[in-house]
């Protein structure tokens, strides 16, 4: 509460009819809670004096000014000033301090804020539609590979998440090649290998359902991709990301890695049992480990999209966020956008709504950076 002089509220506070209801209500609520802490009723002048002591202390947080003493001494001095014996003034001052510090959180050393990052790394691994030049992959074969993988390519996410003008602290990292050549999101010995969706999805002949990545007319059969080349790309990309995180994150979590994706509104090899009846517009994912952002950050992201009218899922239908093997401290958050919001999934063309969705994503970044 920001009072230039708290005593100007004394008279109207004693007569609610002369004071706006919202101010009377807030003061009465605080007074009642403080009385519960002190275990006795306060007259209005004493209560307002305590509020003035709170305002005049050098606590950090929402109070704008920082005079000369901490909250504990400020309260003790006030109670002595109004005639409490020294020992009792100390007891009551400590109790009042406990109320404002622990109950209200006004004097926390560091205010919880979503605007806590020096840099945002936009990690965009699945927008690529090209293949390295290779004697085994003709232009025709490459087109077929992309056509057959169209449902799992994150179309246009390299444009959707990267704004036309970016703050210097926003760093896009875009993997250039199609994920059916190398999927840099996967782990070593990834469980998805069993579904032919590992680091190099083209290297195994599928014995179960054919997801369309391999059996294509006019292309070499098996293997199409050189596994060693694909894995080398994977290693180089991870080393690049680990170095980037170390340079930007360091020993404190000053960097947020945003794992940028889109997902189909239909079942795909990635999510064959996708429930279209309960689909969401935006999916937010995070890990339950040291890379998890604060609840304030997560809540800010959820609120940002919900207030814009999007139906938001949390770790559903996709969960977690990409992490890298580095000593750097950083946070990681996945944002998945339903493709139907910005593109035609049959023609693969952008919709008129593309620009609006892009601006909604871009307007989030300013809420996360210092």
C-alpha cells in the first residue's frame, strides 16, 4: 500500500461513509489479520501507525522507498514511541514484523517476478525441410522424404517464434535439416527408436506399422541416410547448444530456453492416439527438475495465452522440455502451437491468422525478460 502520509486516512478510516469502499475494505482486512497475529484489537490510530512504520522501513519488494532502518527495528521503535515498555515493544514489534514478512511477504529479500531472464534462447529443432547434399539422396527422393514426413514437420515455426525485430537477448537456434534425417530432440538410446523415431529415423526397417518414412517409390530402400553423418550432425548441434547455454546461463539461471514446436490437429506417428475431441490450442511443457521455471514464470505464460482466448494444456498432449548436458544453470519451457491455428494442414499453406498468432507469441517475450 503506497501512502504518502498514512495519517491522511485516519479520519475517513474511522468513518467508512467518507472513504471509498475498496480502500476501507482493504485496510479493514489487513487490520483484522494483524489483530489475529498480535492477539488483541487495535484502535485505528495504532493500526495506522503500524502501517506507517511498515511504509517507513527499508524492506525491499513493493514498497517504493528505503529509509534508514529494517522492518523489525521500525516496528519496535513505533511501539516504544506510543508508550509500550521496552521489552513488550520488542515482542510486539517482532510479531508485527512476522506478520508483514511471513504473512504478507512485503519484505522478502527478492520479489518473485516473471521478468527474470537476461536472455531467451528460441530452440527450433523441427522446422527444417532440407537434407544435406548426399550421393544417395536425389532431389526427387528428398521431396518424397519431406512429403511423407509432412505431418511431423513443425512447419513455419522458424517464422512463427522468431519475430521480425528481436531484442539482442533473444537468440534463435534453428536446426536446418529435416527431422527424418536427424532429430536433435531425441536422446541416445531413445525409447522412440522402437517406433523408428530416434535420432536417425531412417536407419531401421520398420517391422510394425509403416509411418511412411522409408518405403517410397523412386528412392533407395535401406539405408537411405548415412547413420554416421546423421549422428555427427546431432553431436555438433548439441555441442553448439551446450556452449551457448554456458555462455548465457553461467552459474545462475538467467536464461530461459524456449523449446519451440507445433503439433498436428490429427493423429500422427508422434502421437497416434491423439484425442482430437479434447485438443488444445497451445501446449506448455516443463521438466520436474532444476530446469523448471518458477511458478510465477509458468503462470505468466499460461495466463498470457489464456487471456487471449487460447485453450491451453499443461504437459498434455506433450510433456517436458528439451535439456542439454551442460553445467550451465538455465530454465527450459516447451511451447507447442496447434497447426490448425496458423496453417492449412492439407495444402501446407499459411492462414491469414498466421500473423496474429505470431504477434501473440512475440508479445510474451517482453513479459519474461528483465
